[in-house]
C-alpha cells in the first residue's frame, strides 16, 4: 500500500523569504529536491552532515555540524570486537566548519584538530578527514557511489511554521576506500554508505530514534531507513526501504520496543498496523556519547548490530532480512 504522504517531484524552496516554512515544501521525494536556505531564526538553525560507512568487520563515521552557536566535528572508528577510537571537537559560533545550504551545492569542510572535506562528485561523494586519536593518527579517504537511478529518502517534518526539519537519508550506497590508523590500513572495499543530511529550525528539547542498515539479503540489495518519536503527530515520517535502488516510502509511525539501559538486549521495530516492517535488531556493541556544554546537552546511545526479520515493498513483495549490519540509536538533545 503506497504511503498517504504527499510526494514532491519538482524542485521547491524549504523556506519563505521571512524564514518560515514554505507551504509547498511539506512532503517527501525520491531524490533531493528542496532548496534549503535558512534565512532567519538564529539559534534554532541546525545544519549537519553525518556519514557512516559500514563493512561486515568495521565502520567509520564523520559528523560535521553547525548549530548556530556551536560547531561540532566528530570522527568515530570501530573494529567489531576490537579497537574503538575517535575524537569530538566543539567550536564557538559555528567556527571552523562550512556547510552549503543545499545538499551537493558545494563542499562541506572542517578545519582545526579534525580536518575534513566532503565534496560531491559525478556519481557519488568523496570524503577525506584526519585527526589525532588515542590510538594514533587517523586518515580516511573514502568514496560513496550513487548509482544511476538509485533512490533516496528526503522529507520535510513540520512541527510548525517556525519549527521544521528537512532530512535527506541515503542507504545502500556502495562505498570503497581506506582508513589508516597509526601504521595499519583498514579496507572499506565493498562497504555501504549511510547519509544523514539535515537542515532545519529545531525545538530546544528533542528526542528521537534512528536506525539504518544495508547489505545483500534474500538475493536483493536492501537499505533500511527507520525513524521514530520526533516525527509523531506531524503527519509525516522518515521511514523508508530501499530495495535494489528503488524506494518504498512508509507513512506509518514505527513501534520501537527496547531497553535503553541494557546494551545487549534486542530491539523490536515494526509497523503496528501492517506487515511492512517486522525486524529484530541484535546489538553487538554500544557507543555512549554524552556532551554537556551548557546550552548544548547530548545524550546518545547508539548500538551497532544486525537486523533480522521481514520487510514488504509497495508492490507487496516480502523480503527476508538476514543479518544486515547497521545501527539503532536512542537520542535526547537539548540544543
């Protein structure tokens, strides 16, 4: 059953000239179509790029964010069952980072203890970043492809005319490259890229769930994009499936059952009114990220693990999900 949500098929502005949400911006699209200039609302504007590149044995993630009064740049590297390292750097008034208003309008850069550059390519995205970590110098050189016709999920979540979020979530994008840590090289050939691109004006206190995964299962290439809590009551969700590059948008809010204080217990994520999503997520590692910088408080509990269960596409096809590598998170932000 197709979603009830409005599908946007032509370019549109996110904001009206006065900075409020444009009436025609609310909806979702299969490719990024929103022009996301945020002309007003200092202090509430949030812009970020989060990339995670996953393999069956290790992953790396990069965050570059400007939340008006602070910049946040972070790197996280995890070898499953082995080394975990990274670094987070905060800067006043967004200092040290540059993010274009609209996805792929130009490079994303960070200067300082973490140096990063994310730039669009024909057919993909290239990123390089480096920093010192407790485990030695980290240098990454990665490319995430965007195959022709590969669909992604972009959506505007409208809390009000003054508070709204545009998010573009990409899954199952093929990735390759290397990360050097000290004297070792980690190969990311055959990896999968996950993108969270965000532009919006947020309430101060927010909670959300987010989960994503990608890989080969049941003879198909599958990407999972799962969200919750922060979209409730808005009439839209950020939930979608990507199967062999084709997007299935899910308009149902997901039901999340988990214990945020138990790092090893499974998570059950499902659509309560249909058979669109019925997944069990079993963690093998949990990352706690807590920042208390006065006006900014971040409590993130991000678990990495495997998804198993079933999903169903728009045409009713059921697909068995068997051990897709990904993550699920529980986040409380005051920002």
